[in-house]
C-alpha cells in the first residue's frame, strides 16, 4: 500500500512539495516561475506535483516576494444597470488575461465611503478601476499616499486620477444632428440630476448642437439615471397636450430611453410614428425588436483595455502624470428615430 504523501491531510505548500520532490524549497519556487536554471525535466516534475496537489502560491507570499498582490480593485456602479454588468464582465476578462484578479470594493449608486479606501489598503490592491462614483478627495489622498493608482472608467476624473471615457459631447451632438436632419424642431431631453461628468457632457453636447440651430429642448425632465425614473418622466410627457408634446426625445442613457419608450407605448402612442426616441450607451438590449433603439455605442472593451494600460503604467512608475483618454463611440441608427436602419 502506497504511503501517504507528506502533504496528506494538510495544505500543500512549497515546503511539502520540496519534501516530496527531494529538492530545496527555493528550487520549487524557481521552477514554478519557469526559471531556466532548473532543468526542463525537474520543472516538468514539479509542475506535475503542483497540479496533482492543487497547489497555488499563497497570495500573501506572492505579495512579500514581489511587492504586488496581483489584485485590481473595482468600484462598480448600480448592479441594476446593464451597463455596469457589461463593464464588470469586460474588466474581469481583461484583468485575467493580464495575469491578475479583480476584487469588487464597492457596488451601487452614490459616493464611495471612507471604508472603501480602508479596504483598498487592507487587501493591498495594486491599483483600482472606478466606474461609477466620483472619487472623493480623502480617498484620492489615501490612494496617492499609499501608491495605489486610480483610473476612472466612463467618468472624467476631477481629483487625482487618470480617466478613460467615451466622447459624450461628440456622440450627443451626432444624435441631435440626426433628429434635426429628420426635421424635428420640438425636441425634449430626459436628463439626469446626477453630478456625474457623463450625464453633464451628454446634455451639453446635445443642447449645444440644438442651440447652433437657434433651438433648445422644449422640455427637460429628470430621469434619475434609472428605468423607473425615466418611465415617470415618460408619463409626464404623455400627459402633455399633443400640440405641446415633443416630437422627439433624447434620453441620455439607453436604460432611460427604455423607460420613456415603455411609458409612451402603454399610453397607446407609437415609436417612432408619434414620437422619435434616441439613447446613449449601446446596451445589447437596445438591439432587441421591442426597443430597436437608435443609440451611441460606447467602445467598452477598448475603454477597459486603455484603462488597464494606464493603471499598469502607474503601477510600474507612480510618477507618471495623470491622463484623460477620450474614445469615440459608434452611432447606430435603428427604427426608434424614424431613420433608415443601419449604422453610420
């Protein structure tokens, strides 16, 4: 009967692997890192043993030996929004491809709390992606003092951080141009009262293009950045006399465009025959026949990739100055705007 291995009944470590392989623990460590000073035969043997025992290096040991934890923190927006679900998927995939792991530090609306900054240090993250909350000055100061670089995604950083964002100004101007070219002059806006740079830029880009034609939104309603808030805004629009109602609506996010569309449809009005509607984000749901929404698609994979590039550069050299990167979105014209289907 085969004798139990030295690691039977307890966690496998470099020491227990070295006992079974008959080599020094330092040899095990170097072999698992692919050190060519260890023979190919021995590296293969050690790799087989590690796989057999399910051995993975302990995170604390990696941190001590390399000075890095391999963890990237992420502050995520409301899980109720499909946009943040997509951002999370893309970030998880790309972080793993770079040999690191993602750690969710905060999820939900509103500003991040002081305890989030504490957690950034407790878990010794190498850097942090923030996709929703504006970075408070105290958190920024804590991160900077402890060498934790921060990159905002889908937000412009106002305090001590780099950022990657979609070109909200240009994309919103394209949507205004589309509606103007279709002959609309009574155009409404479903905006957000949030202080986020994203919402403010989208509203500004759209209204500036209208103002260039001597127009302004005939109505501005707060959709509160949610489906429910936009649905209520849609109901207010439906209640207007037909002569005063806009012929077209720009909702500054797809999720709000969905809410407005559903409010109109449940009132017996047709999109786009009775009202044209456009949004922004390019959510997968926007292509569904029930919405068929004209929108600006954010280049989320490219945004996450660029954000990780910025983050890793600052992990290597903390003195690299902060940078804001703006990427162009793609206009996708669908039936909700009353225009011919197909992108342009």
